[in-house]
C-alpha cells in the first residue's frame, strides 16, 4: 500500500529539477500524475519514463484557460484531482534598483499568479472529490529575504501568505493547503558553472554544510499530500539544511 494509492495529482513545472522529483515520488507512492510544464520535449520524456500512470500536458501556469484545460484533461484520464503541487517558479537575481517593472510582472506572473490560478481552478474539483491537498512550493526566501533577491522574495512571501489564507477558507471542506520552503537544492539552475563560487560560499552558511537533494524536498511534498499530515494545514514547512534557524 502506498501513501497516495487513491490520489490523482497535478505537478506543475514537473519536467525537470524539483518538479520531476515531486512527480516521481508521488507516483512511487501510488498516485496517478499529470506533469505540466512549458518544456514539452523534457516533459514528454518524463511522462514516458514514468509509464501508464503519468501523462504530460503542455502548460503555461500564468494562463487561467490553460489551467482549466489541464484539469479537464487530467480528470478525463484519471478522475477527480486530489493533489496539486504548485511547483513552477522562476528567479532573477540582481540589485533592487536595477529591476524593471516588466521583470517584476514576470516574476509575479509565474510565482504568485501561477499559484492563484491553480488554486482557483482546482478547488471545485477537490470539492467534488470531498478532499484535497494543495502544496505550494515557496522558498526559504518566502520566510527570510536576502539581498539581490528582492522581487523573488516578495513573490514568495506572497505565496506564503496566500497559502495560509486559503487554508483557513477551505479547511471545512477537507481541503488542506500548505507551503514548502526549500533552501539551496541541486537543480539545473544551481549547477551552472558561473555561479559555483557563490554556491560554495552559501554552503558555508548552511548548518548541514551541503546542498539538498530534490528527493529530500519531494519526500516532504509526499508527506503533505498524504494523510500522514491530515491535521496540518496553513503550515510553512522548511527544507533548508537549517539555514533559517541561524
């Protein structure tokens, strides 16, 4: 018996990195999974690797009509959606004074409005199912901001607050909403050679003295998606090697 044997999940940004780890772990625990992403080739390869209990759907999370289509297709294939992992996100790092309004709109479009559209679109499906778990992937930056990451931090703080508010509204319907706050995790973005020196310096500040693995965050996502966390909603769950505690 898996922790998610009777569940149907949607994982956004699931073609690579943490999203792919979330999708893989969720499927390993028995759920059927719709992987969504703008990276079509990688997403299709991921779904093919996972087998008959996974599908890939091309999806821009900033477009509400595409959310409606993703949910419709997922329900047609697997049934009512009971788990949503809002994983898709982007980051731009530079001095605050150098940011443009367009860059802020782009960050908010993916990091905040992607979650907004996703939750609004999925809640009717979860109410039909009589239960549901929404896991919004925020960031350690959604709890403690850092220099040169101001607008990303602002978008992730907004995700943290939105999560808590929606959790309060929908608890009575058996729908739980929690946020996950990863620190530095081995993903394609952090592996770029040009930022190796920055990453090495950051590792020195982490009490565990290492970068986290995507699977470590995925295990936390599975916990929150499953009945193992049945009395947890509106929570902010950290996976950062202890850096916020410093």
